[in-house]
């Protein structure tokens, strides 16, 4: 932030975002005709929470992101030119090999991720193009994807008589009265592979003087999980948490799921949903929208080849494994409406996006201008 012009923007979730000429004119209040697009940059550190341990490493300054700029080569920001960039959003996720599922960590402090547009006189970082790797030893036609449902509606300690609310853990829907919650269309996917089992997981908080139960139903899989009782006291735990991870068999692209917290006769029980997550295998079929690819089995192979069907024109392949350093992988369009690409996958869970740059992408939200500052350049720190 020490020099140049800086503009703060935000995005609500992981995905590709677009900045065009109209965005620059409306929000930055600048005439794009006076800008050299080759010098436009985007900075940001991914948006997820910083580590709490001082032993963990992290970038202590803003990092420039690799972006795609359509039409910048002539040095003019024309009407049809635009920027596309990928952002992970405020929440973080990673594949857990031990559980065979994704770990999801909701940001406790923000519902958005912040990025910065910088304008100065030096060239910006652009997404490099790399060729597909030769000699693949694994062929993939599938991707393992997930949908996570979690709402922060209530802090349980705020409900405790004499309490004022505390902690980072918040909960969502209350089942103390309605007793049942149906997730409706929350777990709708594209082209689910019905021949492979999926996974679901959840956490639920129960408050009862006796052991209570939470019942989960995902398609034909019905499970009952006990929740330990609590002692009603100002010095005891307010509620106990029950969690579960289990396989299920999908039957369509819409995974039907619901939870029930049965009433116990003669006893007052209260319950709150923490989160519910469903993960499935999907076929690599182009459906006219960005396609996420992550095949855990590819980690065991040196080079993996991914084949996408129902592709009529060549698409961009974005390697988003490191979201701050995106790469374009050159794909190959085959006869019979198929496209394929290959990448080194040994020892890591590589993640890719299949992208049509002519899609409609959302724009980030504009926040404000940001003044220059240089904390690293301070001669002497003022300690409290």
C-alpha cells in the first residue's frame, strides 16, 4: 500500500469474478481510456482466517494475484475488455484423506473476503499458460465435490441466564419447537455419479436433562445419534454436541436430506443445528457453467489425465490448487465432443476449473478507496 492508487473490493464466496470497463467507470470513478490495462493489478491473501498460533507461517503483506485480462495487449481498456480472477472466499476447505471427505472451516469474523485493485506504472501479474503434461498414468472422468450448509444465527451462551454471549461458535436453525428441518434444494449437484457412494456429515447441539437423540436422513440412509444430557447449572456445559459422518447412496442430482430432533415426553429439550454437509462424486460433463475438478485418487499417480464430455468448443483450464498463483493448462479438443488435459498430481490434491470465459460472472462489491501506508517502512515501532 506504500504507493499507487488502491481500491478495496469484496467477494462473498469462492469462484471467478469479473471486472469490466463499466465497473471501473462506476466504482473507481475513472475514465478507462486513460488507463493502461497492462498495469492493473489485484492483491489479496485468499480471505480465510489467519492462523491463531504464532508458530504458523503466513504472508504478512498483501500478495499480488495472477489474473486473466482479456484484450489488454493493445494497451487500451476497450469496451469489450475485462478482467477475470479467482478467489477462495472467506471460508476455507481442504480434503481430509483420513475421512475421505472435505474439512470446511467457516470464517468466524467475516462473511466476505477483501481484495484490492492497484493502479500504477508497472506491469501486473498475469496467469501463465503451461502445456499439458505428457505420459499420463491415470485417467479420470470424475470429480469429488461438496455442498456445505451452515448459518450463524445464535450464540448459545447468550441464551444462558446470566450469560452475555461468548466464543466463536455460533449455531443455526433451532429445532426446539419445529423438531424437523428439511434441507430442500440445498444439496443440488450436476451429473452425480450414481454408481458411487457419497458422504454426509453434521454437527448438532442438544440441551436436555436426559439423553436425547438427533435423527439424520439422507436418501435411504437413516441414522440416530445420541446426545449426552446436561446438568442445568450456571457452572455446567450449556449444551452437548453430537456429530456424525456416514456414507449414503445418491439416487439423483438432488440429494434429499433432513434432520429430526424428537420430543421426549415429559421433558423439555432444545436443539440447534451447527452444520450439514453432503459430498458426492460427479461426472466430468460440461453443463454450460464452471466445472470444479478434484479427484482424490489422482494424488497416487505422477501424471493424471482428465476427460470432460459434451464440450463443443475449447474451454480454459484453470489450475486453482494455489489460488494466488493460478495457471492455465492447455487442453485438447477431441472429436466426439470431448476435451482433455493432463497435469502432475503426485503427492497433492490438485484442483481445477473448466471455464468458458464468455459465461456471465459476478462482479465483486466495491468498498472504498484506500490511502497509502507503509507499516513495514516505519523507523521505530510504537509498542503498547
